[in-house]
């Protein structure tokens, strides 16, 4: 099934209902469908290949998603927070492609080989052009809907492949068509290059819930938009929630229209969610767990689960507040040991999942098995009632504020410093960010010098916030660095 | 009738349109208003009308299931005819409503 059909259905049934943007001057489903058609007709003439999007959130994003879908060409949103060099490298990998780029970001990507560059303003103007709106589009059987570049464990981004059938199956199995009432509005603050940003567009349109985009997240902008736009639903990563709570606590604002807040994309510190439940008792909280490769959510801790957990004296129920809930009914989930066999409840292993929304594929590399099972590379366990507890990546990717940070890349940079003899970068638990980046080094240089060294070569979020100096690092007999031992040793005092 | 996932069909007798979400386990004929549906891009045959025995209508956005073959179809446009497979009326598959997570 084609993602464009989701919009067709919405536009056919409710052409005048608000789909995007503000109450004052939003875009209706009928108008969005027209813009997507016009955008598709225009983009098709400019060049072949993927439709790349480098820019902030806004109505142009859903328009471009559906326009690319209508052309049966992959939509590839790129992370504009990358350094210029990283961004250019990534853009070059999308060639041949047509890239829609925010005007102020265009100078950063100029002269990309094999890539036709257009500004977002040009795209938006073309979407309003009557000639393009009237253009005939050829029906093409769609295949790849979205390419999302994840930060891979080796540091080199991998392009996760999401096909139309994965995304539509996720949407129609989890959302009721036009099931939202007309007052509902979702505030989307996750960036376009995040899977949650893509799924929010699709589920919003199919469910009939107005989507309001926050161009860039700050707690102040989020609270202001939530109040002004009468936002009823929102999704955020744990870091964002903590910062919003601080602001609400200080200002006294309680967002009376807000009905549901979902969070995901990283470890939620227990004190933060407990504070949220206390501060916003009228809000339903939902913990959603999913991966890019699974077309978003695969397990959900629902509002009732939250309330039952917080009200319970039973430690085994109470601790479910730290779980990601139970798997969706539309898919299967198992915990398997190293031998590939399922392990009993309570035992940790790798999370495996199977279902129609599961892609499990990167460009040039398929991880999903022939029988449909996909190893997530996440470590976790199920309790007796089937609640899933996720412990983190099997390998050691650090998730800081929803952003995946690969230790290997930072280690490489540090290792290049003349005074560094050995290094291990690990994530340590952090109340604000979920995890923070820490470096354990064998080196003859002060911490601030090493931090500067990293900051000059990588972006600031990848700069270790703590340095620990050691005589030597722990290795096992086969020469493998024992990160786990370092983490266990260093997590204790930091958490106190 | 090649009822592959994602294939689109339209009624020969009303406005109903449907897309196959899950294919049937065995060859089957998807009907609407008592008449076989036709491929989305094909021309509608003339002169056919809704069979009164299959006139319950189709509902936009509902998922329809044939228990016997496992065929599942999503109604992408509503119409006066009811969906069936080999004369068996399809049943609406209630969506497992998920708390909003996006």
C-alpha cells in the first residue's frame, strides 16, 4: 500500500478539515493533497533519484514526504546538525537526487555532486502554482518510501530503508482512520530526520489529528506553542520532557488542553517521569519504544500502565514505570540468548521482533532474517506479565538526549591526540540527558585540553563531559575492551 | 484475481474502492455489491447493479476480513455495496486502539 493513499483518503473524506499548522492559518487535507501533487510534478522535472530534505520542521515537510511518495521516489531527510563536512558527505551519498534545502542552509551544501539543489522557498512556491497542481502524474508502483540515515556503530551513517508497505502497515494497524476529534492537535518537535518525525506526519494525517510543527525545540517555544495552539497530544524525547517540566514548574502553566504526552527515543530517568505524573495529573503518559528499522513504535507503556505502576506498593509492578510496556498486538517480540533461542521471562538477551511494519534493512545490508525476525541489537528482558525492559544497545552506542552517539568515532579522535595512549568512551547515566558521554583515558594531558581537541573535530554533543584518568584500561584475554566493567565502576559514584 | 498486498480494486457497481492489506491464503475473488471488483486502473463493466443481498455498504477507513482465507482489505472509498469473498460477507476488523505514540 502506498503512503499517498493515506492522504488521498483523508483529503477525500475531509477536504476542509485542518491538517497542518496553526488554528489561524493552517493547511487543510484537501490543500495538502493539492500541494503534494504540485510539488511532485515540479520535483519530477528537476532531476531523478531521491528527494532529500535538509531543513527545519514545518508544513513543507509533510508536503515533501507525500510528494516524494507520489513520485515513488525515496524521501531522505538529512541531519542539518551535522558539521558541514559530514552533511556534504551524506548528501553526496544520496546522488542522484533532488534536495530541498532551507535557504540559510544552502551555502553549507553548495556544489554537491550529482545533486540538484532547490530552496525550500522555491519548493513551497511551486506547490501553490496552479499549473503544477493541474499536472498529470503517472501511477508508479512504489517501493522505498523513506531513507533515514542512522548513526551507525562504526560512526559511518547507515541508510535505513523503509518501504511504503512497512509504513502504511504501521499506520493502519495502530491508528483508526479519522479517529481523532476535531479539537485534537499534535505538537511535533522531533526533527524531520528522526523516524518519529516521519511517523507523526503519517499517523497525524490518517488519524485526522492536526499536526503543528515546532521548527526547533526549546522548552519556552514548546510551552508557548502548546498553549497557543491548544495542543492535545505531543511526543518528545526524555531530555525535552525534563526541560519542559522545569519550565512548567517555574511558571505555573499547566497546559489544560493537553491530553497525552508520549516519550521515547532514549532512557527515561525515573525521577523525571514521576515528576511529570505529579505535575500534570490530567495528562495521559505513553512510553513508546521503537527503532528506525521498525517503522517507529513496537512496544507501548500506556496511560493505565503508568497509573497502575505509580500507585502500586508491589515493587514488581512499580518498576514497570521503567519499562517500555508491552509489544503491539500486530507483531511478535521475543528475547533471545546468544544461541538464538528464546530465553525465559526475567532473563536478559537480545530483543527480536517480527511483523509487517519491520524493515530491518539498510541500503546494501539486510539484517532481517528470511523468516521475518529482526534482531534489534537492543538488550532487554520481559517480566512475567510481558512488560519489556530495554537496557540499551547491545553494542555500546551512547544515547544522549535522544541522539545516538557512537563511542568509536570519539575514541578515534581522542586516539589521534599525541598525549593519548589509550581511550574508551562510554555512556554514563544522566538525569537530564539519559546518558552523558564520558571518556576513560590513559593520557598525559589535562581534561580541558582533550575536550577542546574533540570539540574542534566533532560537534559539541559528542564532546565528553567527564574524563577519567587511568594507568591502563581493562581488557579480556582476547584483547576486547571491557566497557561494561568501566561503566559499572563509573556509573555508581556519578549517580549518587 | 491477483490479490497481492497493496493492490487496489474498485467496485463494478458502486463507488467503493479497496486496497488489499493481507493476501488470501488461497485463490479468492473479492466482490462488492455481489459483483467481482475490478482492477483500479481497468474500465468498469457496464449494466451491473448492487445485489440487494450485498447492499449493506462499505465504510471508509475500515479494515475488512475474510476469516476463511485470511484476506484483509482496507476500504479507501465508501460505497453502497458490501464487500464479500465468494459470496461470504467480510467482517470489520476492529482496530486495536493504541494509545497515541507519535
